[in-house]
């Protein structure tokens, strides 16, 4: 593989998240280019390749890994496949960008980290909130002392449910909305507090709207207590109608800031007839909507992918690693255990023997 020029990228996946990856590399193309896409579903990778001018299509990721030009692979597949794919990519000598959550179990996380270390490749964890411009600015101000001692960081992400059917299947996803989006808030709070360790986790969750689709929770509230004495509050929902809501609030003894990911980049719009696209997860464009411009840039995806490509070239150190993903996994396990027990769970936390996925700790309460 080359050690100069644009990093050659292969994408595993061909739907929503894979489309974001492909688009993000094209928005900031100076460091990397996508040369291959892989999905087992006939027609799907071909459509993605045509949309973004990707030259090569594969239907088996193992075949794609034989392509010697590819230097970095992004994994945008169901959670249950992350560990298997990451280990295979590492053994092929290619660097990895793995979508959140890192995997399904702590044992898988440990193996992924070790296999990547043994093969001398980077395992980078795709947490775009570390790159979201508004959120980066909030952390920059906090680090400069704008709010004095920060005592509470809140992150919330809410909409009416995911795009792909596998998210609703807890055997493929590992959990419900807490697994899907709580991982963002946990990682964000840890990052904002400069990776201060989590001391305790307290969660409440339930399935309030989508009982016909999933055994997983569709609404969750999580309180994190950190060793630095501060608190994180993470709220997530698949039960909120009206499209995506993504916000943070930062409270310090000397100040406060709020960031709404969409409203500062939206056009208040009323339409009797509807139109093509407003914003992620918006179910309709008739009536009042808030179409967002520069959506992927606002989320931080292009900046994230550029950063990972620069890491491959040794120009930057990874801001989000496999170790970050593993810390998030441990908190999620503790969160499901807390929701089951109705009490705080102290960290470090080791799941009981026989627990195959985080949500199993909560599902036993419902059975």
C-alpha cells in the first residue's frame, strides 16, 4: 500500500450510513477517495457506486479485502457483524473505521483491539459528535474557561425510529435506542470531560410506541456520574414524532451554552404540497418543516472522515479509537443492568456469564 497521496477507501455497506460515508469523502476529497463498495444485497452496492462514481463493486467483503489498493475500510454494517469484519480487515493489513456502537460484547471489543494492535493497523471509532462544529465550539469555550467549572453536560437525540429493519431486531443490533443512540451521548460526555472515568450509571428505559416492531427500548434516560465530580445526562428516543432532534446543554458555575444541531441551520418552511427532503428522519414535508442545509457538515461527518484519512497518513492522532468504543460499551452494559435493577450501577462493570448482548440484562426484567 502507498504511504502518500489520497488514502484509498473501501466501504462495507450500501444503505443509509454507507451513503453518508461516501458523500462525506466527496465533500472533503483532498485526503481520501472511495475506490470500492461492498454489500451482499444485489443492486444496492451498484446503486451506491453509480451515485458517487465509485469504480469497484463487491458482494463479499472478503473479496474486497484482497484489493491491494485499498488502505482503509469503513464498516457500516449491522452491529452483529462489526467484530467479525473488523478482525478480517485487520488481518488483511488495512486500517478500520468502525461505526458505532463498536460491537455487541466486551469480549468482542477486547479481541478487536488486540487483533488490530497485533496487525499494526488503526482501529478508529466513528463518533461524529467529536467533530460536530457546534459541539466542538462548545468544548473549545469550556476548555478556555468560559463556563467556569462545568458540572452538567446534557446530550439528547430523538426521532421516530431508524431506517433499516435490522435495528429493530435486538439479536442483530444488541439493543434498542440506548444501544443505537445512547452510545453517542455517552461518548460525547466522556469526550467533553476529557475522558474522566464514569463512576456510576443510572438508566430508565421502556418500549412505549413500537411494541409491534421490537423487543428493544424506544426511549431511554441515562445519568452518568464522573470521577471529576460532574454529571452527564443522556436522553434518547425512537418515539419522538416530527423528525430529528439533536441538542446539547452545557452548565457551569460561571456560564451556560445551548446548541441545537438543526435549528441554527434550518429554513422555517410551510408547504401545502410537500417537497423532496427536509432533514434526516423527517417523515413528511407537508405543513411546517425545517429543511436543513449543509446537513452532513453540520453533523461533522466529512470532518470525521478527513481526520481518519489523515491518521492513516500519520498526519494526526486518532481522536476516537477502539478503546473509546469499548468504554462506551461498558457503560451501555451497566445502563441496561441499571434499568433492570432500578438502581445505580458502579463501574468498572463486568456482565454476568452468559450475557450475549447488552439488552439481555434488561430483557430478563420483562420476561
